[in-house]
C-alpha cells in the first residue's frame, strides 16, 4: 500500500520480517534473465486497473504547478527530541520527516487514487501480467546531492543493506523477493517467488535509495547525528538535537521539473521545533513561533482558537474533509500477557469504556465511534457476512467464534436507553465466564487468586482525562488499574519491545491494503521487536486472511477479503475502539497559501507555498 501517514510526525516505523539478497551485474543494458520481449515499459502502475494520469501528464491535479518557490515554513512537534538522522534502523528516534525530505524513491504514489505509483528515480517500469518480476529503468539525470549519479548499483546496494542492517520491519515488507539483479547502469530487476502478490512492484518503488559510495565505508548503525547524503528536495541544515532541525531546499534539485514534483516542496527552508508540553506548543503557535498546526484535540479545537489574531484573519482555521481510511485508533491489549489471553476478558474491559460520555463531556460531540479497522472506507465490514465474504469465512467456521456469523459487531454504547450500568453488568458476566470473581472488592481469578490488574501506558498528558474515567469504571468492576505517563523516547522503546499492558495506538490504513497487513497481524512477527503487531496476535485464521488480502487479484476481491479480515479482528477484541474524524482540523498563519483542490488523502502541507 501507499505508506499511510498517521500524522506528519509519526515516530514508529511500521514494517517487519526477514530476507537478505545479493546483486549481480550484467554489462548489457538489454539483458534480462527471462524473455521480456512482450513486456512494454510504462510510466506508472496501478494496484488494480489503470493509473488515472497518462504518460503525458504535467502535474497532479491537487497541486498548483505555478506555486512560487521561497520563504520558510516553521513546524512543531511534541516530543522529547531526536538522536539520529538514520530513520532506517531500530535504534534511536529519528528526526521528524527526514525520509520525506532527504531521500527520493523509485516511484511516487498519487494522493487521489487508491494506489497508483508514478516514476521518480525510475523513468519507466516493466512488469508482466502476472507481476512475477519488475524492472526499473532509472533516469540518467537522477543525482545525489553531491552530484554523483543514482545507478542500479545504488538500488541493489540499498535493498541489501536494509535487509541486512535495517529496521527489522523492512524485511517482511519486501518478503517475496527472491533475487535482485543489476542489468546495467540504469536498469535493475527484482524477481519474485510469490507471483500472486501484485503489490510488490509498487511497494518496492517506495524504497528510499541510498548512495553506495557514501555508505560502503561507514557504519550504518552508528551514523548518529552526522547528516547523511541524500537525493531528495531538501538537505539537512542547522540543527540542535532535542530542540530543532532545519531542512534547506536543494536549489539544483535534479527532479524539480518532473511532473510528480511540480507544485510540491516549495519552501526554501523548513524548520521543525520540538516541544515537550502540549499547552506550551499550542501557545507558541498562537504567538507566531511556528506557522502551521494540525489540531488533534477536540477540546482545543472547540475552545482555544479564539482572540484578535483569529478575528482579524491573521490566523486561519479550517476543517477540511478527506476520504482517506481512518484506520483504527484504540486501546490495544498486549495479548502476550496471560491476563489478556482470553478474549472474554478483553471484551469485558471494553464495556467499561464510555465513549458517548467522553464525546459529550470531553470532545464537544466532535467525534464518531470507530467500529472497523478500515474505518471511513468501503473496506470496512458491516452487518452480517454474506455472499463471497461468507464463503471465505465458512472455510474457518470451526476455528472462529460463532458471533462472527451471527452478530453484527458494534462497540458498547450508552446512547438511548443503554446505560453504563447495563454495560458493566455485561462485563461482569463475561468475566465470570472467563473464571473471575470479586473477592473483598477485588476481581481475582477463581483458581489462582491472581487479581486482574494492569497498566495504561501513556506519553501524552492530555490523554489522562480520557483514561482516568475509564480507569474509574474498571475499578467499579474490582480491577486494579494504574496509569503511567512516560516520555516519548521511553514510550517508543517500550512499545517496540512490547513492554506494556495497554497502550493507545493508531493502526493506519490506506485505500489499498496489502503487504503491511502482515506486519500488523501475522503470527510470524508477533514477537519481532519493532513490528506493528502490537497486540501480539497469533491466530492461524488471521494469518490465512492476511495472505488472501495480499494476493487479491482485483479490487472487488480486495474489498471482500478485507471485509473478512476486519470482521475476524473485530470479534477477536484485540482493541477497545476509540474514535475518528473525517476532517483535518488545521490552523495556519495567513501568509501561507494552499491549492484549491484537496486530494482524497487530505491536507498535505508539502503542496503549500509562502504567500504575501
């Protein structure tokens, strides 16, 4: 899939697995391992169907190709800082947005299609109907910032380096590749062992290409805060670890005039400041310390954006609709813990979360309850399974809970005549079924006497106002609940090491789910440090459904198979769903200007420019 962005400053690198390959060199530009005579080079690939933009397109519809270059954009992130400029390894916290600004990729995904990719470093792509291999033909003019050409050797070197020394998540993302072969200076081929994975030519195109001549004599895991060599629209400028980092626009950027870069990356300088306190970061924006803010707090949006600068138009606020899948934001259970191994216990805990109360009293009725891992898209399951989806699920009926077939999934509610007391009664019944009872006011296991106790791990203080009422409801059931607030660095390390009971996570989704689903749900990565399988799911049915999603031959089957996966995950009660929005809430100073068209994926400040 096109890599989804939880936000501009997501710090967790969500990919997993294992594979290492080698490269070979052929002297002939037209040499390939099999006969490719019938395969014509194309300018773009779509996951299913045809790309929306033809070979002669000038720019994407959602940019302003006449946008002026210049000025500066100041951004901010709430974090304890960063300690590395290498975003490809598990160690450390990388500087915000370094992958976007510093590195170019073989292909670029458009933001107004489910999943289509167009040539950037690759001028054209060759792949047969069964997509059993892909050849990328590189642009001879592609350059790193030091003027060194980007070659097929760099592509193969990057792939092998990341497989051998990169973040453990990368390996599974590219699983299915059997061999990478350098055919000539500007021609590289990847052969796939699994020909039913149609996504591989597109996701390989998302790989940021690293310079072999720079890295071959350096320690990839020890680069630290030495600015690395890139090829993208920006290079690292001034920085102070823990406080700020700047990106300076490359004035002779080799790809500036390509259609996929027209109207993008318009600011001469981008500065990202780091703040540790949410109140301070908001007040800094209103004081003019930075220029653009995406508001994630309903309370702030309802109460904090007022005053003279808003009234006189110096600061503009907008809620802009988008059509991207919202994914799943929820309280995630670590099922590696024995206490959460029983789905009835997980379901019972979910009955104590009163979203409707929180929405009224904390969120100013701004949110909708999430009831799908693929929320806000046609990929979300609904009702009861039927048709082709039912046929798929019937294969696994003896391994699935009966309610997958008989009950429409809906998270607990206190709307209408339903009350929290009713929900707590249901929770108590589930806990009794799971072997728990209340002794002296404490929920304990009937056989072991162990209390049902656990901890919510947070890194945002603002989230305490949401978790504490949940905690109070759980304590009414006799559970022992702690809430622990840690700094961002410690939070990331604990999440990557699965050292938690319950955390709030966003599991992002695109409109074209594929290989990343393996990283989110597959048993093989449940114990891989840094994987996106936060819940530790190890379910053979989920494994099979993930494979089916990845192998979908067309859009119709992709939607149906995703419905089945979504339904099984929901009835597994691995998360307590929270909420979502179908708008981007943004605030910005009036000297910033943006295109008149917003793509389906929503606001992207990299399409904006400095106005008057």
